[in-house]
C-alpha cells in the first residue's frame, strides 16, 4: 500500500514541479526543456513500479521496471547478440540498401516527367499499404538468417524514401532553375548544386519514417522463422515460456535502438539542412 | 485524369516485370513437376539441380519454363493466379451465399476492418484530445510532445505480443481489443501532429479579432481554431487509417490469431500455401485503398461545404 501512496505522491509532486517549471522564467532554457519530459518519463516508471508493487501484480503478467532492469543487466550478452542480429545485420543493412536503391530510382524517375506523374500516386498508395505482410513470403525466399530480414526492410523502406525524394526533387521553382540555366549549368550541375540540396528536407523526412519501419520489418520477419537469436525470436519465445522480464528487456532494447536510430538521422538532418527555415533561429 | 495514362503505363510495366520474374523464380518448382510427369529434365536429379543457377536451368530446360506459370504452390504466383484466388475466396463464395464462411476473405476482412475502425476511433479521439491539451497547456506541450515522438520510434511489433498477453490475463475476451490498442498506438500520432498544426494555424490577428468581439475561450475554439484545423485533420486522418490497418495486421501476425487478414497470411505461411498469402495481401491492399478513398471523399465534401478552396 505504501508503494501506491508513494507513487501517487511522486506523481502529484512531479506534475506540480513540471507546471511550475513550464510557467517559470527559465522555461526557454535547454536544461528545463530537457528536464520536463525526463521528469514526465520518470513519473510514468515510478507509477508503473508503484502499481505493480502496490497491487502485487504477478511478474508473469507485468514485471516491475526494477525487475526488468535487473534482467537487463544480468543478460546483456544475450541482448547484445540479439541486437547485432536484428538491428545491425537485419534492419541497418536493409535500411542502407533500400535507401540507396530508392534514392537512385528517384533520380532516374525524376528525369521523365511522364514517369513521375505515373509513379507518384502509385508510390504514395503502396507506401500506405501494410507491407509487413510480405514478411513470410520473403522469409521463404531468402531463408531464415538475416538476409530475409534485410529483404523485408528493403521493401518496407523503399517506397516512403522514393516518394519523398521524388517530391523533394520537384521542390525548386522555375526562377531558380532559370538562374542555373543562365549560368549555363549542365543537368548534373543543377542536380548537385540546386535540386538535391533543395530536396534534402524531403529526403530526410522519408528517412525518418523509414527508421521506424526498418525496425518493425526486421522484428516481424523474425516471427516467421529465424536462427535461435534475434529480438523478434526472443520476444516470441519469451512470451511462450513466460520469461516476461526478458521480453520487456528486449522491448527496452528495441525502444532505445529505435530512438537512437531516429535521433541519429534527425541529428544528421540538422547538420546537413541547417539552412532550412525549420532549423533556423534556435 | 491527367495522370491516368502515366499511372496505367507504370502499372503495365510493373505487371510485365512481375510476369518476367515468374519464370526464373519458379523454374525449380516447374522442373520438379516436369520430372514427376516423366519428362526429360537437365540435370535429371533434384539434388544436382539445386546446385545449378536458375539461369543455367532456364537455358537448359527452356521447354519447361511455361510450367512455372501454373504451379499449385509457386514461389511467385502470376497476377492472374492471385486474382483467381482472390475471386475464389471472395466473389465466388458470396455468389454461393457463403460470404461469411470462415474460408472467405470477406469474413476475415470484416474481422480486420472491425479492429481497424475501433483502433482508428480510439486513436483519433486520443490524438485530438492530446492535441487540444498540447495547444492549450504549456506543461502538457513540454512534457508530452517529446514522448509522443519517442513513442513512434519504439517498434510497436515488439510490444504487440505483450499487449495481447496482458489483455488476456486481465480477462479481456477475444482479440479485438488488443488489436485495436495496437492500431490506436500507430494511428494517434499523425492525428496528434496534424491537429496541433491545425489548431495553431489561425494567426494572431484572427485570434485578436475574436477577442475584440469578447468571445470566450470556448467560442474561439469552436468558431475559429476547430474549423481552421479541418484541412489538417483530414490529411492526417488519411495517414491515420492506413496506419491503423497496418497496426491491426501486425497485431494479427505474430501470435497465433485465427481470424483476420493477418491471420490468413500466418496460416498460409504455416500450411505452405503461397496463393493464400498473396490473396490476403491483396485483400489488405484493397481494404486500405477503399478506406483511404472514403476518407478522401469525406474530406472533399466537408471542405467544399465549409467553403475551403481545395
């Protein structure tokens, strides 16, 4: 019971502190802008811990965050092996291959206005489809190891990146292109110095969507058959054998991997497209 | 309509590529069938063929390539085979009055559609409520917004089996609720982001004008912010419903569900019937197309009545 009360008091206290900070004079400072969401996240974990302990929830149903943290520390070698298999081999290689293929395809398509008009609506439609369903087919084509996972990721990330890049390449207006023509710039000059930089915000938009899709694809594909390692494999077997704390540790790894992956792309975007209005003035 | 010819051209190119790919993909299966039928196959042994490249096999056995286009269990079925399977499990069953039989994709599509719509409704309500809270409260904005973004970088599929286990332990019967939760998780984010943008779209001058009318906060919300957000809302609803369908199918895939399009894909995989997988995939695509088109029509009708220039 005391745990429950502690969690509630912590919640109210953290909320009051956040409300105070958000309306205080320091609200524009970086420290406060980071502290407020962190406090919010910590409160959620404290509430979770308090509810699990206070109501005595069975660890088979929902383990407390502290139990998950212990399991996490105790099984770092398993988690690292799974991380390598799923994220580095499956998701990352698929992301790179799919991204490069989509980028190359976008530049080729862009040369023909006819193809662009035909492909944009189709690409937009395909990007909205539940492509994850293709996972069992690709697993049966490419085998159980990470190659099939990478293949699923390639298919999943291809269309969002393609559509965004094609759209981005159309972003320049006639005035800018005419200016390049008065400089007697060739097609490649215009592409490299004007149109690709102008397309970058769109490309990064596609890449950011693709980071999440890449992890989803790599994990789902493992549900359909994998060697005896990998995050999806561990999760599906962990649910079956009731080692729920290990499952939550895997979920934590996947959450951190997803956030880090997204953060990396977003950081890179900020460095490369510093000139764009959405990144100026901070 | 201007885009019709290019779209059809690209579609024709895709179908042509698909047909061209069927021959190399299915050559091994075709040769197995030919061998069993007693034809001459080079090399004659299945094991020896396994070590040959598919191009070599095609060059040596060109007379058997055509068999690859009519296999029962092809690695890659032809579009016609997929279409026939799709018709067999939808239209034909409906004509025989068994549209809701467990073997019909209409029944499974209906199961998937239900969870999708529940998840969509839940996600839309959550997203709109979150957006209103974010626009009106600075605390919520500063604490919730970063976590909303982080929540989307967490691969939901990792959580999906846990959500299903949890809801069954808590005593929720069936799979509709956990599947709806998963699709709401994927669906709320685009709605939230779109609504925040939309609710903030009225300029300071417009808000000031309402203040000179001494309009209350609620009136400003109902008469200015909400109508101004409609174009943004519909755009994100279209993304949201597609995401909700993905969420439902992800919820059906990993955990031994028995009904729904995702479960058809899973069962097709377990029983080695690729045609069933492809038919379910295309049914899901058609469902996504119908849902997005419906929302698009609603968007046009609503915005026209509101007098927004499209």
